[in-house]
């Protein structure tokens, strides 16, 4: 049944997905954002503080590394292809040859591609975790050669894309709670598609969603909470069964694919009502189209995939040139909940160079933390970094 499960196991930033990405193995000091009563042991220890990235540090000598950047993609899905487009654009602007390959979720193929990139000669290597035990030796070899290893929610790496799954969930749950308080007199039955069976890290997102919902008070009841990081069709199938058992459900939360599937099913069956609230995680184009229509699909928690890839390409070139780059790029959850918000999100991702040029604009989506360079290349990530 789980047609997307393999992808989600190693890519849960957003898609449910980052998140994938899920995007994008997904992943603060505020243990529960002041909401809910989850035990502290349910959440990870807060990370050591990192200062904001300082881009003014003087460059060191040129590294002599090959002017090539590579992205070892694992799946031809929308968000990874957007990341690839951004990375390719930045690489070309900075005079780098851009290499990429897609493994089709095959760990052996992914390993061959990683090994091929390193053998050919590269200055930077971006990778998505697939089978980390298999990947680790070639990543270690790349690091020994001074290659900038860029990991999506994953060590072993020089630069790490990081996300807090708890904060993603809390953002989604709190937005739903605010709607319930403002529009449904603080009372609603909720259905949630959770990802607990896919990745242990997504249990943190689950905790965050529930804590976010609790901010709306005792009138909010989660009557259905089932595993459901699935595609459109499977989301619809699950919703058909759930709504038959709980016909008073007004709020549906989960990943965009599952939530869109649920929306389609209720619309098809005549059970969709204008006061309902749907939201998903990922920035899926179908979800954004529904948000723009101003109907019951109210929000998507989106991630800036093309901007992310563009930054990786720029930082690859900076590394090769001996400049400092961030140690961490935080994938911030962006609540896209209006037609204007959809337009702004799509416009920024379609024009990453202009957004990157204004750090404040770029960091709305992707805050930059810490410093590392070829001179300090022994500073690497051995553990996953979970931001506050």
C-alpha cells in the first residue's frame, strides 16, 4: 500500500515529506514551545548554540579543488527536482560544472553514483540519506579529500540542511487551533495522518501537531489519528473510511499528499463543507492550487526547495574558492495560507538568485548558522543537528 514509503524513510524534511522532504531520517531548546504537556523525554536535547553565519570573513587561498558540484539524488520527485534546478542554476552562474544522477531509491545505485562523482573529481557533493551505513565510507573518503559534503538532514557532512520536525508539527497544529478558535467556536473533531510508522523522527512532528492543537483548548478533539504518509489515492481511501466512522470531523491534517487525497474524496462524495479546515506539509503544487482557490484547503507548510538548491550551489563555489560557508542551513517551515502567500512563495522560488542576493529575504526560508571553510575542514557533522 505504501507507494511512497521508501522515499519517506529517507527523505522526510517536508513531505510527509521535507518532506518528504522529505523530504527530505528527518528531523528545540524550547521543549514544547510553551504548549501542551508532552514529557520532556519525548523531545531531543537542545543543540549547542551556533552563531549566525558571518559572510564577511576573509577568504583563504584557493583550494585547488575541481570546479564541479554534484547532487546524488535519490528520487525523481517534484521537490528534489526543484532542488536540483536551483543547484544547477547557481553552479552555472559561478562557473562550476554541475553533475547529478538519480538512484531510484536503490542504495547500491546510489553508492555507485557517489563513488563515480568522487572518482571523477569534484569540489562539493550534496547527498540525501538513503542507507547511511552504505553511504558513510564514500562520504568519509570525500571529506578526506577536502570535498564539501552537503547533507540533507544528515551527517556525515560539512554543511547540513537541518529541520526541526517538532517545530514543523507545532506550526501545523497551532495554525489549525487558531482557525478552530476563530471560526469554529473553539470546538472541532480532528483527523490526523501521522508518519510514526515511517520514521522515528516523524514521531516528533506528531508530538508537535498535538501540542499545537492543545493551544486551542479542550474543545479540540483528535478523534482519528492514523498512519498515513501516502499518495493522493491512498489518502482518499483512508478518508472514506474515517469520515464514515466520524462524520463530525471538521479538521484534516497531515502531509499534503494525504490531505489533498482526503479533500478530493470528501469533495467527490459531497461531504466537503465550507467550514472545514485542511492543511498539509510539503508545498505540494496541488495543495497550493487549492489554497489559492480560498476553499477549505487552508494552508500548506512549505519548504523552499529551489532556493535551498541554489544556496547549495553558491556555497559549493564559495568552498572551492576558499571562502567561508555556513555549517547549517535551516529548512524553516513556511505557512502558505493565502493566494498572496502562494504567489510570493512561488515567485521567490522561481527567482532564487534575486532572493539569495538579499540575505534577509533568503533567511526567511533558510536561516544560515555557523561558519566553516576549507581551512577548517576538519570541522564536520557526525550527528544530526536539530535546530531550536
